[in-house]
C-alpha cells in the first residue's frame, strides 16, 4: 500500500516538473495582451518581408508554437526573445522540441531531430529562420518520418 502511495507522490511531482508553469504563462499572455493580434496572413507577411520566412513555415509556426507554449502566437513578434521575454522554457511542455520535430517531419517530410541540438535560438525569428533553412536543406539524408507520440 505504501508503495502505491509513494508512486502516486512521485508521479504528481514528476508531472509538475514536466508541465508548463501556468502562472508564468498567464503573466506572459497578459503582457502579450497589450499588443494587437496579427492575422495569420499578416504574421506571415511580416516574417516574409523582414526575415525571408516562407508562408509554409510561417503558417506551420503560427499553428504549432501556440500548441507547444500556450502563448497567443498572433501577438508574438519576430524580435521577441524566447527566454527573456516569453519565458519559453517555463511556458512550454518539457517535450516541445520533440513535438516540433515530429510535427515538422509530418508537415514537410524533413526529419530535423538530428539537427535540433544545433539550435540555440534567442528570438522567435531565430527559431523560424532555423526551420526555414531545414526545409531547404537537401533531404536526401533524411530518414523517413515515423509515427509520433505528439498529437
């Protein structure tokens, strides 16, 4: 009986450690709430004009970054710093990078899991530029994408 109780306590503490910090997420979303939201088309246009991000990658990011972080992507700007402004490590689920790899592979057929270790983005734009470059890299060495555990 005590073993079951200890397992329950461990599971709860592990879940808490791997979950996003909802208090920080609310605070960041509140800060973002002062900005005007951009439609997906406008967001893609800003990224294309300033950073050369394709509509496909911008659209992918617009949808998926919100799923990983719980932040209102329509209010994000390319210059937002992931750690300092958005508290990315605290607002995302612990496996957001794995989900990014799986989702990117499903959408574009490019496996970036072996390249993600090279990723050290400081801004939203850095992350999207990385994704754009991966999309245009030769995919001849890419392994087929396998089924994912991410929804």
